[in-house]
C-alpha cells in the first residue's frame, strides 16, 4: 500500500528558505509535498514559486502571516518549516504545534529564555515533534570527531579549545542585515555560535553548567569605522555613490538571487539587505570570549571573531589519554574586489567553499601523531552537512514513519535546540553583568 507523503508549508521566504524549497520541490519531492508558503512579502513568495515551477510543479498557494493558522488547516499541513527572523520562530512553532503539526526550524530555535520556555511548554502540551536544523552535525568531518571521542581514543575529555574565525565577507554580512539588532537575533552568541555550542554538547555528550563571557563591538559599527577611517557615508549600498569601491558594500543588483529576493521586494516592506556595516544601530558584538564548565566536569574556552582576514576554525580536545585537533580552512583570504559580490550565505552555504581544507589529528600520549583520512567535501554546502541533513529529515522512512537508526544521533530535537541556546544566553547575560552565570538561572532544563 502506498504511503501518503507528508504535506509541508514553509513560513519565512528569505534566502534561507531556498535550501528547503529545493529539497521539498526537487530532491526529496518523491517522499514529500510542498503545499503552501507564508510570508509578509508577496514578491519573495513569487520568487520561490518560480523555483517550484522550475521543478515542473505548479505554484503553491501563498498566505500572509495573519492567515498562518488558517493556512495550516486549509492546506492540511503535516509539517511546518520555519525560516523566519529568529525572534519570530517561537510564534510560528507554537502555533503550528497547537494546530497539530510537526515543525522543522532553522537554528537557533529561538532567541531568549522566555521564548524557549514557550516552545518547550507547547511541545510538552501537544507531544508534536520539533527538528532543529543543525546541519553541522551532518558534516562528515564533524561526525568523525564524534566517532573518535566516543571510541575513547583520547580518553575522558578534560577541556576543549574552540576558536572560530568569520572573515570580512561572511562575518561582515551579519552586520548588514536584521541580525545586527540583538533583539532580532540574540547576537552572534545565539544566532551563529549556537551551531558551535550544539556541536560541543554533541561531541562530548554533555551540557553547560556555568558560563562566563566577555563581548564587545570592536570592529564594525559607526564609532569604530570613524575612528579607523574606514567608514563611508551611506546608510545602504544600493544607489549610494559613497559605496562605490567599498569592499564592505554589498552589491545587491549584481546578484540575480539577491536582487529578486530583496532589492525587487523592498517596495513591500522597506527591508534593506545591504546596510552599512559601519552605520548606526548595530547592537551585537563582533569579538567574543567565553569560558564554560560542563556538567561532565570538562571545560571550554571559546572565541569568535567576526572580522578576520580568513575564515575557518580550530578545535582541540584535551583528554586523559591524548589530544584530538581539528583544523578547518573555509576561506583562505578575502579578495576586496569580490567581497561585496559574494555574501557569506553563498560562500558558506549552497555553493560550498572551493578552498576548504580539513585536518584531523590524533595525538595519543607516548605515540606519534596520526592524521586521519577525511572525505573531500569542498564543493558541498556546509562541508557536506546540508545534503545529508536534508536526506535525514525529508528522506524515506522505515515503515513510512520512523527515521533510519543513526548510531551518531545526529537528528536534533527541541531539547537539543534548547541545550544549544544555554551557553549563548548565559554568555549574553555575563556580557551585561560581568559575572559568571549558572545556566539554571537562565533556563532550567
């Protein structure tokens, strides 16, 4: 007997929705139905419907946010994909759960403790499933790290050092968009570092207990740009003579995708995707240091820099039997001539990163170091994580209902989403108070 395909709606039709539209209308359409779009901007929904039609399917019905609940009922939606602005995730997640839908949500699951508690309460009340799209868990390199640690090759984990560098193309992009307002995104400790904190929770099979952090806006923002003489006098790049030749200026008109999704859609909501990274109104940090103690007893030193000349990360695990080191280069340098023509989303996501290189080294006590063989994922989005995650979420099910068993446990639930928030939320509070923060005082799980 044929198994009915689950019916999906996507709410939030910005650039992040592209990956899910391609999966539901294209790659995984055999096992799923895409039946509706919901967004405040009709132009953006039309852009995504053209993508749906390119797969040979009819355009899907479109709805305004005020009609979200009615859409779920009218279109008989089984599962909602949430890719809206971070601070609105909880509104759609909770509404979908209470109508009886399951949810797939972009990370971060939400932006603060109160919103997280609303989501957890609604999930407990309804029993519906929430999947948080931590694609980094599905990166084969990151999966190998988990395998090595779980094997006991370096013994019990005592400490972790994690340095993440965002370059002046990808890193700068967070300061052009709605993410620059901490009320929208929770800052990079929540919007971006949630990825990393989830990885560490997953890698060492623990969760944070105490967090201390120091954060500052050191490079971007109007004061810093003026002080260093690198600011240009424009509010947004499009149509501004002062933006000509500025490597920090995003050229919306030069990208067919960005033009269609944002420039051509501005008349509906006034959203400017190409704001000046040295302008006013930036309330997030660009340089953050965090110390964490985990419930297992392990500790972590973490640093995120959003203005580096190259992009990548270094992670080291110190264990009772040795050390594991991961080094990843995602972008070796930023060419100022192309910086504003290839925003970080494209560089870091769908198009992959051409010069990606990874090295994973095991250094056991009294033994020569061993460099492990790793797959080449340089041409794949997020190091191969995107395709594997989408296959897990939207691929065929055992007996039509259950996911295939994954010994690495990569699928992320509402609880994983909440646990990933703990470090960032506590760090944000520590930035404000200057004091260590026990995570149970922020969000008790």
